[in-house]
C-alpha cells in the first residue's frame, strides 16, 4: 500500500465501529439463533461442550461465535503455525523436543494432573496439552484465534519489546495492521476440511481462557490465510488507540498472567536435554508433521547436528516451585473455577 492509502485506512477503534462489532456481555440475544428457537446471548462465560471423544471441554467467550479473529501487527507473505515457520529439520526436532518436555512437565503438575482425572456431568474433563504448549510459547501445528475482537485488536496493535520487557504500541505510520476473520463452523469435526478448528478455552493453567482462545490445527504446508471464509480487514496504526488497548488489558498482563508454568516455559526455551523416550516421541511427531519417514541413519545425522543431549530423567520438573498438592485445595480450586459453567442439554440419538 502507498502512504496515502494507509492514511485513508481507519484506526483500530474506528474499524470496530465500521464493522458494527458490539462489545460482548450486553445480554442481548442472538436474533439468528432466536429465530431457530434457541436462546443464545452474547455473555462471555465458560460454556461446556462435548468433543468428538465424548470429553467435556469449556469454551470461554461467547457460546456460539459466528466468526473468530486473529490480529497481526502487519500482514506477512504466509501465516503458518510455529512448526511451519522453521526451515531446518534440526530446528524442528529441537523445537518438538522442547514442546514434549514441557508437555510432560505439565502432565505431572499437581493441579493439571488432578483436573485430568475429574469428571463434569458424567464426562471426563479434556485437557488440551498442545493447546497449553501453544499458549506458553512453544512451536505447534496450531494458529491462535479468539472470539473476542478486542483481544485480537490488542495483538494487532501492540507488540512485545524484548528490550523493554513489555508490550508497547506499534508506532503510527508503520505498515498497516490486519485483523483476520474466519467462520469456525466450517471446520468442525466431520467436515471435509483438512484444517480443524478447536476451542482451547478453559484449561487448568490460566492463559488460554483469558484470551478466549481457539485454534486452527493446520496440516504441513497449509497457510491460514488460504482457508475458506478467511477475510482480511486492514487498519492504520494509531498509538493512542493502541494505548487504550494496553490499558484495557493491563499492559498484556491480563492476557498473559504469570504463573509457575510460565516460569518453567522460559527455562525450556533453550533446552537441549531430552530423554530417549521423549526423543522417540519427537521423531514420531516430526514424521507425522512432515508426512515422511526418517531412516535410522538420517535420524542419527540430524541428532548430531542438533546439539541435543540424552539424559535419563525428564529435564523439566516442579522441584523449585511450591505447588499446592493437597486434595482439598485442588478440589476447592477446581470447583471455584467451574462454579459458573453454562451448559445446555441436548438429545443425542443412539447410533
């Protein structure tokens, strides 16, 4: 775009008004669903749903979003998941090993482990370990989206400054930002799409729920922007509008609450230690992602080039963290977090 074309674009707050996007939690009914005999409102909450494995998971945000959003500070040539942005096989292997090491650690996190063993309304609670890894900064096959336009606007208007150690507004006059919208109903289980949409929502660790998180699981080589129904909405960066979003989300802290898992994830970012079991799982995950088999010789050469080192015990643990593990405390915490879950009963005919 030319400078003049960028200047003619709306700022992010004006874009929201032009698109007639209402702020959630007004309590107003969705007239489209209302005409079908379903009372659906715009209240953001934890909504219980059953996945294809008959497990219950909790969508956070509005119950039935007609579209979900993704915000970026600028448009890039492609929009790939983390694994798709890595070029070298060695880098991919190391990245997946770190992902698996973190997943193994959170599986034995006392609260996560407790939640994974519980039921809600007679169904096992689903814990999305890869969804958690994605939201704690690890490379996965997922692309983040959200049902909340303001959350997407934050990520489109503010960027992380490693120098300052915080989020800052993108400067006015920069390349235009972009908000993507996509219809999630086209990608539900059973659809013919190769990509899959999934509500990440509430998890035993706090980050995904705060971002009203959803995700698209993409196959190797698939670009998010090429998915059916994806639309682009450009805006010019405006520091005043971005500053308001920074304040609304407490500088980003409301979307990235600090916890022990965040601290552990920082340690894992440069991890080169891996057990043999984790390495074998990493190879299988890499082969599934790449869609090809790696011979024993090829594996050996890649491993040598990766600087990974084999250890006997899992390299990440919670020994340095004082995590509560008493059953009554874990029980009380889970009850408090799921105390206001909304659900609707439906009839599922016998197969």
